[in-house]
RNA sequence: GCCGACGUGGCGGAACUGGCAGACGCGAUAGACUUAGGAUCUAUUACCGCAAGGUGUGGAGGUUCGAGUCCUCUCGUCGGCACCA
């Protein structure tokens, strides 16, 4: 047995032993509390990068910690295996995406094993496996039956590079670019499949209170859903048509001096006068073309056209002109607004530009009633004027009063609007789960019967460089018989958004490929129910913040939909969430091949071993903060492991030092070591519990330094010394699993360190015998006292005033005031 | 524009409910051991100062016996949203 720390030898050895012993196999055990630890599954790009290590190894440490605390832990892994890169690779090489994908998965499994993580491989699931996606299709079918999935012709976002439509969540930034490839999206009018996530808008916001998620994510989801309370009010056109508007400020109804319709609003045609028709149609035409490019940035100057028509304001029967303008969107509210230029910034700008009346109906903070320089939109300060029955009402609370009044007079009603749009799941790509729908000439839209699932992807798809989905021109796939009437029919050739597959993978892991080869039924369970009852929901989820309003929103929606279908009996898929930060290149920039700042984890593992890489990544700083990779700083963690190795392997062989066993000096040293040990256990426990790995490691380093310095003293090989070394191994086990198990065995243990219980820190034993109390004069430290903990204040004050330094600084003067905080300080306030 | 997070040594970062700012690590300096050292060990390392001492947590105020921590304003960096009525 080599006596040198050689990770290259011990790490593969232990990984093999753990696997042989099936140490991390997760099976239900009603005797023990369960802990489902989940980390966002990787896309099988074929290369596991430092970012994966940064996301996964701390998650693993957390899972291992739970395990040592008596939990039955499930820590699975799988692959989000559908998606564009496989298809692009296929186009480039003329091979089928399945070939490329599975080769990559094989490669990544090897790389994942090198982390030394406690992956429950027998729970692995791969989303592009037909036995997986048949369930994705089953869910679609269930959603279709429940009215959650529907098809709609509407303007949608389209990425010209990825050649597919996108969900609203997948369009990012001011330039509205594709989340995947960065290309600005364009608008297209298409018939697409959507999920009714908007029906869950309220729950998605309100139930954020029930889960332990980072505030950041909660805020982002809340803003994304964008709930606003207000009222719907019915105006009338001259022709007598009802013209519904939504407003958050019904209290300003008396200040409406014109109305604005979205150019696409259905009433535009009927309200437009003959004189204005040409101008209105030209504007509509221009707006629809604008749509193709983009409907403009927020700070774009407002444009619009008068329709020549008028509407009646129901609160005061006034006739007000109707305009159309592209700052009003058909997709939000009713696509029509009442414009109150005095109290809305946008309406103010529009009214100013086109010379429309600005009528003040709320006084300023100082009671001002004169003309306005800018829109005054406070909801708190001012009172209503020029508002008929409401004159003199304070604006604070006016919204509610006016809404009640509208309801009583049947002019309007309280209403809620959301920014959230339904989830567009159609993708014009081949490498995804086919949408199980058939279009029949006679029966129309026909869902594929449950027993016919899965709709398989053809394995002879032909990829053409046009980027168009091969499913479109694959005759065998496309032309089918209608499942209902047997007549000629065509398959839907769009596939599902891959976020659909990842919305339920936490359930797939429970019993992967369950009911393999069996025909499905509507009342099936997609996983083994008893297993699901045991493991679900996820206790701890970890992953990147970039999914805040995509995956993390979708999977919450999905779970609520499943609950309503009776598949699950809980509301939220993940109880706790932690978002790790991003690991950056040594230059502080995002790692990228083009920048040349990529750190290859395989190379670093070759050089230092997986334990060092794991520990270094966790030592960099707070896990949610991320930070740059420092090629020098990793040496520090590596040195630490060498020093631990030295403490455990060398010093147990040292000859007993000269000091007499049991001497007073030895006894004091033993007590000091025990104290430090318990302090360390308490600190490390608290830190790992809260994912503060950096300070946990620092505490272990400090403790090892203590042991290192004590190597040649009388404490070596005492009972407490052996306890200290043993507990250090236990504390290191979650973060440094290989060296911990190796040294654990070298101490004579035969069972794995990963089967042991986490050490328990005793606050009594951790208590200091003597503490330093600072003595300040006017808040500046002038001397210190060493006293027993709990020394009473009067005693501290007496001792402090007797210190020669303090006497000198007080210079014979009287203290004005003396503040004593026991165990902390004495502050003498002079003059 | 709105919302949110963050600004601490040369660097990554510590600091519980306000109570010794800089734990731990990197780097640096000096020394030891070495044929050698980019290995290891020992010591020092916030800044100014020979010292006594003084100054320091982006900046300016404030509360307090006492502020990195609380409050107000301000500057900077990053992230999200952006004509949402």
C-alpha cells in the first residue's frame, strides 16, 4: 500500500468498490425518512464541462450529507436528450441524431462517473428514448382531453436560425432574441399547439409562498406572470357595439378623453368613417408589416391614426374620439384602452403629439388642479375632481370604490389581467417528441389513441440542409389513416418543445421506462405509484437561475395540471430550490472556446484528482455567487488534502512524544483539541446544511492545521486525537468522498465512511474556557481581558478599570458612561 | 424607465441577533531543508508610520456608547422586465 496521496490510484478504486457494493442504489425504505435530491439534468452535448462540475458536485455533497444524517437519499441523473444540436450534427454528417446522441450519452456517463458522485444510475432516464417519450405524448394526450392543450392560429415568435417557433419565455432581451442561439426572432402567423398555463396564473403566483425557493426566482416568476388588478368597463361605439376596455385605474375614468384600439382590433372596421378609412387601412397595413420585423422598442415615438369614429364614455356619456395606435397590443387585456392622458405617461405623450384634450381628474400632492407638465400617476396622493359623484374622494382606495360603483350601475366589473401567455409547445423540428395528433379530411383534428402511443420518430429520416424538419417530407410518417374513420389523414409533423420533456423528468426517474412495451391507457400511471408515493415530491432541487421563467415555471405548471388530472396529490414539484452561480474562466469571463478561457475538467482531474476539483469548486466562494476559476488557488485545496493525508497516515506512526501521559499539559491540550473538534463539527454541520461549502472547507482546513501543529505533542494517539481524526474523515466525506473513504479504511475501519452517521457536535464541549473581552475607550480598543465565560458585568468593569493601559488612557478623568456587554466588551465613554 | 442583487486587502473570499474587520485559501517577502525546487517546513503579510499611534469595508450624511451590518441620498457593476393599459 503506497504511503503517498495518489488520487489517480485511490479514486478509480473507490468508485469501483462503491459501484460493486451498489452503495448508492436508492430503494424505498419505509423505516427511514426519504430525501429526493435533484439537480437539473444535462443536455448530452458529449462534453461535460466545468459548469457541470460546479452544478453537480456541491449537489452531490449536499445529498451525501443528508444520507449521513439518516435519510434514504435518491440522487438520480439522466439526459435531456432531444434538441437541436443533435439535429444540426445530423445535417452536418448525414447521420441520424439518435446515433450522435447516444454516443454522447455514453461519453458523458463516463465523465459523470469521474465526479465520484452518488448517482443512482438505476434511475437514469433518457428523454429521447421511445419508452420515455411515449409518456410525454401520453401527457399531451391527457392535456388535450382536459382542454389544457389546444391549437390556435395567432402571431407567434419564430427563430430564423433554429427554424422553429418559440414560446414567449424563450424570447429574451430588448432585441427579443432566441434564448438558445441569440438570433432576433421574427413574427409569423401560424397555427400552433399551446398549453393553457394561463389558467394556473393565480396559483403559480400565490403558491410561491408555500415553497422554499430563492426570493430572486419568486420575484422573477411573479413579474413574468404579471398579474394586475383593475376593472373592465364597457364603452359603446356610435354604432352601438360594446367596446370593452381593461384599466387598472377605473378612478380616472372621468379623465378619458379618447380611446385607442390595437390596429388588429375587430371593431376597427366598423368604427372607421369613410373619410378616415384610407388612412386607417394604411396604418393597419404598416402595423402588420411592422409586426413582421418587430413592433418597436419601448422608447419608440408613438404613432396612431384617428378612425373618425366616436365612443360613449359610460360614466359621463361623453363622446370621445377613437384612435388606433400600435402602442396598444391586441394580446393584452381587450386590445382596447381608454386613454387618460392626464394620468398615464403613454397617453400623455400620445395626446401631446396629436393635440388631444388632457383633462385632469386627480389633484396634485399640493392640491394643484391646473394644467399638467407631465402625467401624474400617483395612486396614493391627491383627490378626485371633475369626476361627478366622486369629486373629493381621495385617490387612495378610490379604485375599489369606483369599481363597486361600476358594478352597482352595471357599467363594468372588477377584473384581473396577466402578462403571462399560454405556452407554445409546437416546434418545427424533427428531434423531439412528435405531437400525437392526426388531421383527417373528414374528422378534423384527431388525437392519437392512447394504445397507439408512442408515435415513433422514423429511424430513416433524411436530413436536408434546408433546416426543414424531415418529418414533413417523410411520407411513411406523414401520411396515415385516421384512427377514427380509417380515411386518409396526415400526421402533425411538429414536435414538442423539449421543455415539455424536462417538465416531468423528476417523475420519470422514479421508475424509468415503466410499462416498457405495454400499450398505454387513459387511466394509466406514468410511474410506479407506490414508489412515487414514497419519493415524491423533490425535497431539494438545484440548478441555474437561467431557468427561472422557463423550466422552473413550466414544471410547476405541469405538476399542477397533473394534480388536476389526479396523477399526483401535491401542488408543487420541488420543495426547496437552490440556484448555483456561474463558474467563469480565469479572466473572469464566461468560459467559451472563442475566448480560449475554457478549463477542461478532465485535465484538471488528471492532474489533481476529483476530490481536489470538487473541493476547489466549493471553496471558491458562496455557491450561489459563482466566480472565476483560479488555476493557482486550486493548489491550496490540493495541499490541504496532502496535509490531511499526512496527519492520518504519518503521525499515527510517530513515537510517543516525551511528555508524560496524563500530565497537566497533556490534559489541557486534550481539552483544547476536543473543544476545537466540537466547534468544527458544529460549524461544518451548519454550513453544509445551508450550502455554505466554502466556509465548511475553511473550518476543516483550520481544524486540520490544528492537528498538523499538534502532531508532535502529547495528544497524538490519545482517545480524543483518534476521535478527532475519525470525525474529520466523516466531515470530509460529503465533499471529498474518495480520500475520506481511503483514509477511513487506513484507520482500520472496514465499512465505508459513506455508511457512517454524521458526527454530532456538542455545544457544551465546544464552549471556550476563557474568552477575550475587549476594553474600549470611546469605541477604540485599548486593551483586552482574558476571563471565564459568563463573568458578570460588574466584575468585567472592575477589572477593565484596573488595567494599566486603561488607567493611562483615562488620564485620571471620570468616565461619562461605561457600557458592558458580558463576554464581548467593555466600552468606557469619556468626556 | 421599473424591479432585484451586489460593491470588504494585490486576488478569491470570512465576519451569528450592530460589539476585536480581514477567518480560510491564493499570491508575495524572509528564512530552513535541499545538487535543485515551481516540493515541503517556519515566520511575516490591510494601509500610513522607526515607534507611539493613526486611517480603513464604493462615496456623502444620519441613528447609536459602538455601524461592513440599520436608515436616507448618491455613484458603480451585474441580472430581470420593458409601450401590459
